[in-house]
């Protein structure tokens, strides 16, 4: 389905100042990559599509081709045709030059989604729900840090300026209203941008780290749209921060001694009649508990997606509300899976493992695929944890990037969720990044060893 051309024409008529259309896809790491299109060519691109190298989907985090992914070297690096995703044409409010944006999705010549597009990976998972008459209702919560834009090798990250000056490392100020007020202009502009792009932003709150905040998005009965909104929110937060002479980072662990950034995923499940099948008469339903069982069963093999970078594993430490075991609990934030029992429409699962540095399409694909597998197989989750006490029968999650990639690469669950070709593509991109890190000697190693051993 392409964007409605009459709607697009009306959009540009109602926004006569727009000079540029920013058209982009989302790569394997969740990074937007695309082109600036002059206004006079915008309608033509929206109607006929825009060519992009297929290899754009298989770049490492530094933006370099990953030849082992099979889309660049030896192929001639051909183009694929990308089409606008409906309802994603909107204004970019944080740039000085009047600009619009649109999200693109690549199609094969037969009209089907291109296998290398993460959005298509999630779409394929969702087709399994459609066949069973089920609709996931999904929302994400994204944590991020506002940081000072002035950085150096010796001072790579530091909190933003505020009326009180620099933060002291002992402060957290969680849920502080005054800390929201200090950056009132930033959050006002984030809200304005969300409205302009139809991103349903709900609550904004001050989190645990210095300059750390969280924005919660509204639940939507369309997981593709929920992932789109997460991608747009990250663009909005970063763009608005730059407008205010700040930076924002969704890096999983920018400060070694402070809280990490997570992306918590909430979801319930509707049947054909719009009833939430996760709500039982007096608590969670069997369907919900089976979904939890599927999530726990497949969590270890999914960690290369939930924690996709070297830095991601710094976040996974005990006592930081970042799970280290495949566990569940009722309204328990120490568990990997938190079951929330509320009104029947609001009874849901909160999956708390993924970092904010992830690709939202791939995270939702793994989570929803595991939940569906649990329902099909009637998986039982075992006992709930109490407090942060994990029983010995709860599987420890991989806390090493190399090991997590090995498990993912061999995983039959990842094969079933991503398909063989995309599992290979993803593994190749991550292996290239891992190899790069293995060649870099850190300042800690020099400090510890260069004169002492």
C-alpha cells in the first residue's frame, strides 16, 4: 500500500513553505538512511517510489557495507524501489529550513516486502496473528539522556547544563518536577513535534540518571505503527535537543555508574471481537501465561536483538531494573517480564529486557513471535519471582555480546522469526561490528597494563 497521492498533494498545498522532503528507510541498527528530495520532485517520488541501494539495510553501526550480509560485494549493489509508508508524511518541526519527512519501505518487483527491510520482518510476524484472528496492542517506553554537546576524548559524555550548574554524580532526582521544568522548552518542542507527526506521546518523566528522561507512547492496535512511532520519537528527541544546543543519546549505558536506557514494551492481545484475551475473570488469563512462557523460553536466543551492541551489555547488571534472568512476576519491575493486572482492557505484559539502542521493528518481531509461540505450544512460565529473588531454575541471560550472537546465529527460534536470509544478514552485520571492537584497545587496558606487566 502506497501513500494516498491526493492526501500528499493536499499536504503540500496546506504547507506551501515546505522546501525539502526527507525520505528515509530504517537500517538493521535502527538508523534512518535516505535522501533529501526538493519539493518540486516530492509528489513524483511519493507516487512512483524512490530507488535506494538494497545494501543500505545491511550497514554496520559506522555506516560501512557488510559484505558478508550478501547485499553489496559480488552483487553489483543493485537498487530496490522504496515506497512511502501511509500516514507517515508530516512536518519536521526542529529544522530551520521548512522540511517534511516520510518513511519508506522497500518492495520486491512482485510487490512483496524486501526481506532485508526490518519493517518487513515485523510484518511477516504479524501475519501469523492475523491468521489466528488476533491483534497485538502495543506501546513502547523509551529512556534517553540529554547530554552536553561539547565532548572530547577525555570527557566523552557529561550532563546538560541547568540552572544549578553541573550535576553531582550522587544525585538521581527520579520523578523530579523541577528537573522537567529546567528543560521545559525542550519538552514543549518535543510535544509539538510529536503532534505534528501524529506520534501519540503520553507521559514524560524524570528518570534515575543525571539528565535522564523517559517518554511513554500510547498503545496502538498496530505493532508496525508502534515501531514507526518509536523510530520517529528517537528522531524527534535528537532533533529537538540539537535545536536547543544539546545532544540526546539512546545509548544503552552512556555512564558506567548510572542507570542505563531501556525500551520497555507493553502489549495486550485482542480477539476478532475486540476482547482482550489476556484478561481472565480474576487475573491473568491462560493465554497471557502461555505468552509469558513463550517469552521466557526464547529470551536467551533473542538477546542479540534486545542487546545489539557492545555497550548494551553494560546495562544488564543486577539491581538496576535491567533484567539478568529470564523471569516473570506480577507487577514486579525486577523481572524480565512484568505482568500487569488491571481492568480487562488494560491487563497486559511489559517486556523489560530491550535497550533503547535497539531496532524497534526487530525487538517487536522477537517479542511478539515468542508470545505467539507460547500460546501455540501452551508454554507454562513456571513460578513468579518475589522481589528481586531469582530461583535457580530461572535461566541467566547472556551478558556477553559474543555469546549472545552465537546463540542467535544457531537459534531455530530466530530462524523461524526472521527467516534464514534475514538471520544471516543480521548475524553478519553484528559479527563485523564485534570484529571491529576486538581490534580496538581501550584506555582502561593501557592504564592497567602498559607499564605494570
